[in-house]
């Protein structure tokens, strides 16, 4: 009996960069190999089959022709996941057929890749289980995922600076107590990736920005930040934010009330990354809830 793959926590920025994990040569037989889970690997060596993500569903479409096939866009502070649910995922499909967009959701599903043409790869999730959650649950997921990702980044950075590769790197990491799975992933990632350090820097930056969105009301300048956030939210509501507001018109309205463009852009960026508003289409801002 095959062990079910653990659902990994991963940010959208890293998930989107995942690619097919080539099956290892140590399979016992072709029959055993055929039962091997469909694995993906990230540029930092994270190997995954199933994922657990929490975010805001901002777009939802029934793209099926003969039967229902739901396509959803789930946003976290670093980017967005593309999720599908159809007749072979009945519970998830029913969920998406009844949910009101936007909403905070928690989702477990299987990672998939699709390559319509050489060099053009799309990564998505096939939904298994989906539930409505609240903002606090989403925030906890962001913090927990950030902690796990930073731990992996530290191991990856150590491997990168060691200048070991192949078997020597494998021995080096295992001796330091790194799990065999992460060790194998990092060894393969460093063989594949041309500029792994650049991706690591981008991911670190995304995580820092994402964590900031959870800290608008921190002790440092809490009152000023709260006032800025409340002003922007109130103006969005006043201009019909739940239906959508033209971004340029919104910026003009804010400027006419003495709020600088820089302040508004900063708060909007926090609200977008924090899932409190989103862009149903380019140039339009809409409040969540």
C-alpha cells in the first residue's frame, strides 16, 4: 500500500517555479515506478506532490463544456495559485459552485504541470478538499509557511556556499542532519538551475513583503498606519469598492484630499498582498467583502 504524500506548505511564488521531478533510477520495477506519485521540484529543492494553501479566491469560472470544470485563482502575499476542480473532484466542485467571490479559503490538492508547447509550462493544483476560513487562519498560514520556507532557504544557501555538488553535497547535507528528501531535492536543484541564488533572493524579498502585510497595525507607527489604512478603505467603500474602482480615478480622489500618491500606493499594495482587496482586471481595485 502506497503512503499518501504529505501536503506541503508553499508560497505561490515558489510553486509557480516548480517543474517535473524526473523519476529516480532506484525504482524497484516498472510496475512500482508506474505507481510513483507525480512529483514536482522547486528551484530551491522542495519536492512535492500535494500542497496545502490558504488565501483569497479572487476569480472563479466554470470552464467546462460537457460537464462542470471550475478554475479558481487563489491569492497569497507572494502571488497566485491556479486551481481546478471537475467531475473527479465532486466535493471541491460543489464547493466552488456555491462560494461567493471573494472569500478566504483553505485548500488541499495535487500539484500538476501542463506544457502546451516546449518551453511553456503551467503549474496548477487539482483540488481535493476546500473550506471557508477567516483572515486570522490565513495569517497563521502565511507565518507558518514563511518560517518553513526560510528554514529551507537557510539550508539551500549553506549548500550553495559550500561549493559542493553531487555526491559530496549529498554527504555534506546528510551529515548536518538534513532530511534525505530535502537533501536529494537540493542536489538536483543545483544541478538543474542556472541562477538559483537569484531565485532565492526573489523569494526572500516576497516573503518579507508578505509578512509586512500582516503587520500594518504593529506597535511601530501603529496609529499612523491604521489611519492610512482606514482612509484608503473608507475611500474605496465611498467610491464603490465592492463593485470595483478605477485605480487612476482613485489616486486622483486621494490626491484631492491631501493624501500623497506614495502613501496610497503603499497601503494599496499591503491590502492587495493581504487579501483585503484585489484586481478583478487590470486597473480596477475591488474590496474583499
